[in-house]
């Protein structure tokens, strides 16, 4: 995730946003089972939604981003 963030600081790229959103979503899946309203979960969910929205803005036909956003 840190590598993706560093890459985005240098170059705004839809696929890098998609990769970082996938990492956030993996983390969400792991910790969501414990407490749905934990501030960490809310923060990760917000970050994933933000990245997925950027992907859709940059690559409108990227179906996986739309699907992932719907899953959150």
C-alpha cells in the first residue's frame, strides 16, 4: 500500500488507484468480521471508496472498479 501511495504521489494513474483500493478492501474483509463500526474500518472503507471513485473517473469503463464499489 505504501508503494502504491508513493507511486500516486509521482503519477496519478487509474490502475494504481485500483490496486490501492483492492488492498484497502482486503484489509476491510479481514477486520470487518470483528466490529463493523470500528473507526479503522470506517477509515479504510472511506479510502477504498475514494480510490475507486478516482479509478472510475480516470477509466470509466473499468468494470472491476464499478463492481468493487458496489461490494463496499
